[in-house]
């Protein structure tokens, strides 16, 4: 296996006492470089008569790699390691989000208007007309991020407390890229009935619900029941957000390889919530042949082992030729590989068995099914879910804009028309004459993406009849 590139996600800061003589710092730099660490900032934080105190920031591959680097530096004569800080943990100290007041409470007048007695008049107005809560409270710009912690990233069932850092991060992305106020709601239950009841009970305070990291197949039932019972958008991002961004990336990738979406064969590894949603959207977009695999091999109509209602649906609508077997059987003559499973499951030999100019979307997080280093030279286009490689297929490209667009028109739902509009808007952000193999999907820092997605989603909501305001002007 080829090592992944060092990055900020495993970045450390080492505080060192270094003998104040020529040559010692050079030894440190050499050791770090020889072990494959990327040296970043170097800061002098103290100067003594016989030694300097320096902070060295080093990007590493993983925790084990970081430990090897620190141990090697410790062995250099004349160098003492004072402290090692994990920069990711430092960023999370005290949490990553907070609530702030929009209006300062620094006078009696301000207090009497924002709270009692003035607030009572606003309460009575909302009681008389509940829809006015959209204008008079945070409801119009608020989304509940709901999880039970059963399918967090690639970590699995880690529980609601351990899921909090991800939900806080999600709230940051909502705010930064969509201007949406989102709140982590981590539930200490795995019971679908109880989750549905809780979300129904808290729904009056929100303009939308983002379901997050809930394991399949429970997530399908929970989303379906909530969409039927609530009059605000309910969106399971692991399913639909992934599908939207994958579809956008596929649209642009096919332009580069000059293939029609109706002519391609797609191999999907990992038929969970995201895999099912990606398949549905690809089928809607014109893909005719999808071959899906789980831990027991290719899924086909009539298979009995390891099936559930979602996989039964998948078997009915994919694999038209009834193929069976392993990943190597599936990739013969394939044009696209989509991985939504676990690290290191796609061998290089599989890429060699695909059609010319293979497209590889290896999206397992945090480590892909095959690394770009391994795939280099064996595929035309490579994409992952990581921010430290080109072509990051990341849900952040869609969900802030989708909810922004839905909230702007007070949509009652996020339907298929709105999702397809979002995919098209993301793809269209890059003009066709600017597309290259390492730039098929826009950067998450491209502000145009979220504005275009929001506008396209609002328009689709109005045209499909789920909007309760006929303008996408923010209010």
C-alpha cells in the first residue's frame, strides 16, 4: 500500500529546546524530511544563553507517523522535546461553535423590548398566526442537524457524544457557506420511532431538518416518515448530499472523456444509504448499467444473502445482465468506479480491467478505497473525499446552498427536482473550457457555488410547487 500524503488533519506542533550552536536545527529538519514529514511554520518562542526554544509545525500521515517523527527528533543529541500538541485537538477545545445575540442588551429599553414585557406582544402575534414565526423568530434561518451517532464518517456506531464534533463542524459549514444557523441535536437513542417523535416535537423551532450519520436501513424509514409528517424540508445529507455532488462530478468528468451518460457502465462499491441515493440519481440522469457490490459480492436480483429492503430495491433496478462475483468480475469493461465503502478495497488490477479513460471516485473517509498515488497512471480522472487531494467530492458543496435555497422560498420539501437542479448548478460553476482532469468539481471555497445552488434550488422549488414564497430573496 502507498502511504497517503501528509496533511493538516494529522498536524502537530513540537516545542523544542535546541542547543544554540550551528548545525542542530539542520539535523532536525533532515530527520523530519527523511521520515516523510512536511515541515511548516517554524517559530522562535524563547532565546536563552545556551539554547533556543522553537515551535515546529509538521504535517504527518497519521498518528503513528507523528509518533515516529517525535521519537526520532527526541534521539538527536542537544535537542529536548518540551511538548507535542495535536493541532486538530487544539482547534476543538471548548467546541467549535457558539450562539451570539444579534442585538446588544445594554439598556433597560433594549431589555424590555427583547424580553419581558415587550416580547409578550410578539408571542401573542405568533399564537394568532403561527406562520409569522418565520418573520419574527430564528425559524426562517434555522436547521436542526439530527443524529444518533450510528454511522459517523468512516467510524461507524460511536454514539451521540462522539458524534458531536462532526455535527459542530457541519453547523460551521452551514453558517460559513450558506449563512444558515444550524444546531447539533445528538440523540441518545437508536429507536426509529423515538427519533421520529423527538424530531416531530422539536420541529416548530426550525425551518428545516438535516438528518446526519444515521445508519442504514433505519435512515430510510426515519427520513420517509418525517418527510410525510412535517411541513418543513427533511434532508438526509449522507444519502442525497453525496448523490448530488457525485452527479455533478460525473457530469463534468464525462465531458472530459467524451462519453455519454447513457452509454457508461458504473461500478458501485458500498450499497448503503449514500450508495442507494447515488444510484437513484444516476439512473434518473440516464445511466443504464450500474453494478453494485457489498461485503458479499455483486448484488443481483434473486440474491438471498445479506439482503434488506433497500438492497432488494437496488437488485430490482440495477445489474440488468445479472452479473455475479467479485470486484474483479464487476469492473470488466466499466467506465466509472464509485467507492462509498472502506479503505484499500480497490486493487490496481481492477483499474487495468476497466475501459479506456477510467473515472475513479474513491470516496471512503478518511482513507479512500484506493489512494491517488496507487491509481496514478491507471486512470484518467481521480477524485476522493479528502481536502488534501484534487477533486474533493464533498457534501459541503451542496447542503448549505440547498438549504439556503429551500429556506429562502420556505419550501415544504426538498424534492428530486431541487436535487437535480443543485447537481447541475455545481457542475455548471466550472465553464467547460476550464475543465481539466484535476479540476472537475469546484472548490468548497468558491463562493459562486453556494449562490448558484441556492438560486437553482429556489427556482426548482417554485416550479415544482413546494415553495410557499414565490421569491428567493432572503428574509
